[in-house]
C-alpha cells in the first residue's frame, strides 16, 4: 500500500509515519515530489492493522496497491525515473541510443564499430560477450576476453558500455569492465540471476521475455529492485506470436502501457524484434514517437560475415542515416539527442 501525505505535511509527520512502519518490520520507500510525499510500504501490511495510520498527523489518505510488483509501480513513484549510467542517464529527458554488434568478435572489430557509432550519435556501445544461442553449436561469445575489449572501447571513445550476462560468474566478470549489464529475453524469469543482478550494484537492462506478459515483466524487475538496486531499465524486444514475417512481433503498445504502470524507463530493440534490417528504421521511429526513452540497434562493419544476427544488423551508412532521421522525432518528444 501507499500512504499519501498532505501537501503541507512536515518532515516530522513523514518521519513519524515512516518510523511506525519500520517498527513493524516493514520496508519504507519515500517518493518526495514538489507537491506531495508518498510513503510506499513493502511487506505484510496486516501488521499495521492496529496503528490507525489514516488519522496520523499529516496523512491525507491510504491507497492499496493491488499489483504484486511494488517498487517498480508508478503508484510508489509517480514521477518517471532517470537512471544514471556512466556519464549519462536514461530517462524522460534524453533519447539514449545503444548501438553495436550482436556479438563481440574481435578487439579490432569492436573498436572500429564503437568509433563509427559514436560519430553517428550513439551514447552506448553494446556487444555480446556471452551469447545464449538457440543452437549449442552456434558462436557462444568470447566471454571475459570480450568484456576486456568492451572496456578498451570505452577508454578510446568515451561511450558507455553494456553487455548481456547469463550467469553469476558472468556478472562477477562484467562488473569489472562494463557500465551496465543486460538480462536477455531467455533469462527474464531466471529468478536467481535477477537477484544476483540486483546485488551487483550495476544498472540493469531487463529485456522482455519471449512470451511474457507486461505484469510478468514488471515482476521480474521487482526481483532486481527488491535486492536494493533501483537502477533498472526495461527493454521491449518483440514477443513470439503466430506471425512469421518477422522474427518476433514488436509490441509498440508496451511503451505507453509501461509508462502508465511503472516509473522505470523503457527502450525498444527493433533489431531483435524484426530480424530484418529493412524494418529496423521505421520501427525505431515508431518507438520514439510512442514515447520510448531509447533504442538498441545492432550495427556491424560487415553484416554478411557477422557471427551472430547479421541479417538484422545495420551497416555504418544505414545507421548514420537512421540517426539523422531520428533528430526531428527526438525534437518533437522534447528529448536531448545529439
């Protein structure tokens, strides 16, 4: 539940209510806006049944939270969150572009791509060092060696870095090299991995599962946040439907739905959603128009020879054109970009 304090509620009144909640062994989460303070209560609220908080000084009203996710809930945190990552932030005032290869293949390749995507306006270089693939015979990634290349790319370009992790060992390695870790679609409900990501302290990009509902997705975010890590960004990357014209079906409606249900930022990955490079640009524009806080775009120096997901990867000229075409969309959305 949440306790909404009166506009003129004093700090003493807020502290009084917060202390009562803590005394019952429950967690307190404060959201202090310009006009109102909201006290979120996490735990068994029946412990407060005898406290009559409705009549406590400074309390306006108590609102039950029926959704199972609390910390990710917009009711707990009415204002949209801006998540700091490296030298930037992901949130309502910026259009974040994460670009790079699906898989880190070599140091030379990653550095070349990092320099090119930066010139075109990216703020992150993305690259997979750990690759959970459908086939066990497909390229599985360079693992920690690839992470070292990510760190070098940051040192040379100043771009923030993000890489997918697939295990506790991968998280332990990633925290030494990258600015943000990614939980992929196949691991969205790997609850132990989500907990470890929460304990890592690094910002986390959480991709939507292949067949996950939005509430299941937000509950996965709750697993990360319940470990004390509030730095979570959601990523819509398409869901599995009966349609075969695209790799997945990009759920653009997820963007406004998330904005209505949660304060967490949401970015869109049109590359994995479609699996076809010709569809990436129009859907990227749709995502920005729908209110997405950023995009994840796969870019490769030679898509025809890519070790992973070449058909959906943009060439350098294609990415540059897309980046230029996004400028008016970002301006209409009142977001800082380039």
